C-alpha cells in the first residue's frame, strides 16, 4: 500500500496560524479519503514558516468497488417510465431483475461502481482543500483568484511504494503538482526532488530545514538553557514565546546577548515586556544577582561569523528600544516624585465617553465611591480616597503610552516613587482585578474598595446612558465588570447592598435593572459551581436580594438542602399544597391567609402538622436572624414528613366548609413558612 | 573592528541611488516624490490610485513624509517629523517579489549570508485610506527594515489584480547599514566629498523649526478651516459631470480631488500634533478623510488609468 506525501509551499505563514493550519490540512485530506473508503494506517502533519506538510501512511491504492441496488417501476409500467429508470441507473433492460414486492412484480437494477484510484481521489480532495482552506485571514496575489494565507508557490504531492514514487497529477490555478520542494531560503534555495516521506525529511534536514515544530522548540529551549547555564544564568520560561519563535524559523540558531549596563536599573517587567513584545527575545536572569542581564534571540541562519553580526545588530536594536524605555522611565519617575500632578491634570483632557465626561470626571466619581466603600471593606477612608485618586494616573505616563500592557504595574512603581503607602501602590496595580472568572481577586482592603468603586462606576454610568450589553456585543466589557464586582464581594465575604451604592454611583442608573443584570451574571457564575439557575431565582425573589453575599449563602444552603431526600420531597409537598391552595383561591376569589385554627383539626396528622409548623416557624425565624441559612433550610426540610403524612391522610376538600377552609388556611401556613426561606414556587421539576 | 566590504555604501544618498538603480534595472518607472505633504509613501497617487483597476503598473520613488507628532527637535536618535520613505508598487505582484526585494537589500550592501532576514506577520491597514493588505514587516537582525504588503483593498475597492507594495524606512535602514547610532550623525553625501554634509547639516535646524511650529504655533483655527475647505473642494470636484462642457471630452478629475484628500489628511495630522483633537473626535476626523479617499477611488476607477473602458459607457 502506498504512502502519500503532500507539501504546500508558500511565502511566510504567520507563526500563530501554522499549528492550526497543519491540523486543518490533515483533517480535510484524511476526511476526504475516508469518505470514499480510502483508509490508511496513520497520518501526521507538520509546519514551518514556509510549508504545510502531510504524510499519510499505508493508504489503500484503490477503493473497493460498490454495488448499489435501486428499485424501479412495476413490471408492465408504461415504457416511458421504464426507459427513464434505465437511463438514470445506466443499465440495459436485460440487466434488470424482477422481484415480487407485496403482490406486485417490480424491476430492480444493480448499479456497479468500480473502485476509485487513490490518485484521482487525492487530486480532487487536495484541490478542494486548497480552495476551501479555513485560514483565519487569507489573500489574493498577482492576477490570480486563488486565496491562501500568503502566496502559494508549489504543491508537492506524491504516492510512493516499493516500486517507487509517482506524482499525483493535478493543477490548482496554474500550480502544477510535482515531486519537488526547496530547502532553507538562504542556505539551500534550490529545488530538489523527493521520493518518500523519509527521503523528504532527510533531504530537508540536509537543506537546513527542521520540519517538526516540536523538534525546533525543543532544540531552541535546550540550547538556550545550556548557554545560559554555562554563564551562570537562567532563561525565564515563556511557553507562548517559545512556540512563536519556533515558528519564525526553519533553521533555529540560538544566540545569547548582553543587555547594556545602562538599562539594568529598569524594572524587570519593563525589560521583559520590551524584549518580548518588540524583539521576541527571551529574558535571561543572573542566578547570582537575580536581575535580568542577558537576552536570548533565535536567528534563522548559521553564519560564518557564528552569528556575531546578527547578535551585534540585535543588541543595537535592543539598546535603541531600551534607551526609549529608560527615557520614559526617568521622565515618569520625575513626574511621580513630584506627586503625579501633571498626570492627573492631563486626564481631564482625555475623554472617557462623550456622554460621561473626561477621565478626570470619572476618577472623581470613583474617588467618592471608594470613600463610601471604605466602610464596607474596612479600609481607612482617607487612604482609600487617595488610592482611588492616583490609581489611574499612570495612564498618562510615557511608559504606559508605549506599553499599555504595563498599566497598573507602572502605577504601583510610580505611587511608591511618589512616597505613597504600600497599600495605595498595591491598589494602583490591583484595582483592575479580577479580569476574568479565574484570575486572582485582590484581598487588601484598599485595593478591594478601589476595585469595586472602579467597576461599579463603570456599570452604573453605562446603565445611566443606556449602553447595556446586547447579545454578543459588550464593547465596554460590562459583563466582566459585573462578574468582577460579584467575585470581589463573595471572595472577600463583604456585606454590600448594591441598590444604594448603584444609586450613589449614578443617580440616573436604573438600579433594579442593573441588579437584575448582576443576578443574571451570578447565575452564569454559580452554574459553573453546580448551582441551578432556578435555585438562584428562588433566592433572588426574596428581600435583600441586592446583597449578593447573602443571596449566594441562601442559594448554596437551598442547593444543599435540595440534594437531600427530605429536601427534594419537601418541594413536592410544598408544590402540592401550593397548587391546591392557588386553585381554591382562584375559584373562591379569596386569599386563605386568615390563619388556621387547630381546634378545627380532625385528624392526628393534621394536628401534628400544626405543631410541626409552629416548631419550624420558630426555628426558621431564629436561624434567619443569625443568617444561618443551613439551619433554616434544615428546619424547613423537617416539614417533609408531617406534610406527606397530612396529604396521605386528609382530604382537603372536606364536606364541611369550615373544615375545608381551615385546611386551606393550613396550606397557606405551609406556603408562608417555607416562603420565609426562599420562593420555592420558582423551583423547577 | 571589521573592515566594511567594498560593497558597503558610504552615505545616505548612495543607498537611495542604489535603490533607484536597482528598481530601475528591474523595470520600474522611477518616479519623483509627490509635491504635497503626505504622511507616508503610500499616499502618493502612484500607489493609492494606481493600485486600483486592472492596468499593469510598476513604479518606485522616494517620498518625503511628514509625521508632525513624531517631531523631537532633532534630538531623538531615531525620530523625525520629516523623513524619507522608499516606495515600490508593482501590479500585478510578480511571483518572485520576495526575491526581488531580497535583491534590493543585497544591492544596498546587506550580505545575506551574515545577516538574519525574516518575514514577520504584519497586516497593514490604513484607516484613513480605507485600505488593507496582508504581508510582513521584514526584519534584519531584529530590526524592522521594510514593510511588505499585498494590497487587498484600497478606498473600499477590491484590488484586482493585487499590487505588491514595498516600503523602506530609509533613515533607519541607512543608519543600520552605515553603522550610525544617531540619525543626525549620518553622512548625507560622501564623507570624503569636498563639502561633506551630514543629516544634521541639512535637517537639524528644520526639525527644530517644524517641531516648534507643529506643536505650539500652528494656528489651529486656520487649520480647522483648511480641513473644511479641502473636504468641501474635494466633494465639489467630484460632483462635476464627467463630461467637460468646454472641451466636450470625458475628464473625471480624480487626481485634483485626491489632492484635496491628501491635504485634509495632513491638516488632520497637524491638528493632532497641536493636541486639539480629542480621542472621540479623532475617529470622526479619520472617518471624514476615509470618506474622501473612498470617493476619490470611486472616481479613479471611472478614469482610463483606473481601468475604465470607453466601450463600457
């Protein structure tokens, strides 16, 4: 059985797209082969900056012939119908078979389809794959119509077996398949022919191309760490960068260079960010001093001077970059040490949103809100206010202008340089957190207050100008802000009624609508923790639902209670009581909330239920008072047995109207008692 | 200290001359700079407009470019408010464009066996021109030396066929080749000429003058009026009927209209440098320039150079 080798050779494919593209190529081709019955033993895909390669091992040379049976018209049907059938099936009348179906004689045709040659199928499938390749972004070039990620130059496509290799012939938009490829752009630019996958990889290796990305990244990492180790250094791990760098080269050459002494005083994060973002360098730390003092760059070529020219060039570029960074850092420090005045002033010239004023206006709102929240988080009000005032000052700094990803972190450095407290400096960095469902939530009280104020201001303001998220559109990241507030409250166990604070944040914000938004986000958040949405509905229907912490405690307790046998059955009993009561109330046009009287109770179970409800009421009231939802839920669950016994034993619609009404009033007590814990009517199932 | 190879150019102008010769030898028409203030070589109508339509094209030129906000009074080693770009545009993009480009690096003294040349993903987009393309920034030893783009759309029109565009930042590239750390130290003509002139001799004073004017003196009310005037003139030109009543000929005035678009774009850059455009206004201004560029592109494809065929009328 032959092996198939495909290589699509193009101009440089973006590093970030290669791995995905190799997988897509494998899937498109192998799916297409299998669909027509061409099975194979194994397949593997590879990628370099200039090629996508697929090797399929032991492919069937031909698919099996198939026979399709087709039912035709009845014997004696009009000639026209029979002729039509023969034409469609591509057989003659003599080939037809007559079978009895039910009481009729019917013609049947057997349509024989010969097996298909692998090359024919491959040509078709590959052509379709080239035309429909799912690149994230593709382009046309020259005068052609073909779309590829960058211009596609050649397609190698061969089938090889013991007898040798043959090209699978086809043409896509002027590109004719062949058995040739090229090596490294500079080391081995000439075309060469290959006869199998092994031949291909070994010739590529000789032509200075490492085909396997994993092999490239392993080699880079190995060499980088060895070179670093030898000099008493360690490379700072960066898996994302390693993967990217490995896909920028076909022939990796690791070079370690020195960062000029002048720049070693820069914050480590600045060095690292500048080197990574601009130059794709790894940072290398001295094991002695702990400082970043070296860098590692990966070239795509081996040179006669062992990379000396390349390294010198890279070093020069880095020095120019870091000279900029140092210039920014020193300028920024001067402003910071003088109290950051110009930065906070500059923010008044920056529009936050045309309906919500400048960044300075926004900061003023956050300051006021943070001060109010200091009570909640237990932070010092003046310190919190000061922290909120400078938390975003670094947005005006030169360093953050150059490296937006350093916002917050630079704020921390600059607040410290300005002589502010550690708590204020920390808040400058931490108030942006949490940014997602999993990253760390700040716990320092000042940071928490500023983080809450920042997010609540954003939410209330955008609600006030009616810029709420819709569908997949959330340009101001309000869902993330709401989740952030939720996590800050829950994970710091804060008591923060949101209604008041929203109104305080912006008078025009519809607090109850925004609260409903919080409740929606809370459902998403708690769903991941195994709490059902209907349980949250049952709890948000209660008073105090703007205290998310209280709300979640109630929901967790209810969720736990419903997982017990008593809890689950209690819901059934409750629903039964509620249904009967609601129907009776609707029919009679009254509300049975007069209070049942035990003196009209006849059955023992009925009397027992009175007692059980009295007990539960007392227990629930005291549990709720101390915020012990678990105790309240368990007291409620205790009602399960008496309610079940009552329903088993007693007919609600008694003949005596007095007794009937008393029983309905008793059902009403069940509703009231349970209703003190959660709105169980919202529970589904 | 390594001795520079014989082949190494000795001055800024020699690098420019070599690029001119190289691209001339590859069949490009060597055009002269466009006679208006532009932010980049792409604005030259030889690129923006000629990338449209199906008429083949091959041109190369130096374009003085102005970015008022980048002014640093000539003190920053790498930043200038006035600098030069070298621009090549070939339509349809030839299949060996990458090799042609590498040949140009060789022509200016870059030894491919000693340097690390890389094509790193960089999608190009000009919001003001309503244009985008895919390609790379080309790195030489970690430094970006060129922008290499296959134009996909200009002025909202699909580019068919596709043009290949090469842009070289001349000062940066030359500094690298000549081993200069501060742009002002760069020899402009041959250092052994009877009167050797450095970049400083020619541009230090003008950088100072323009930086002062750009940042602090340019009259913003006048500029705002210029913007409105250019916008109005552009639209007025394009509103004219295609047939000229005087000559009776079909004359679509795409280029005069596009001049006004270029003017509006530069005025916007000046206003930006004066700091009078807020973040939100910025988008609106860019949108207005883009609208002009789009209308000019619409007009250009109605011209013969833009692929208009009389028979279609």
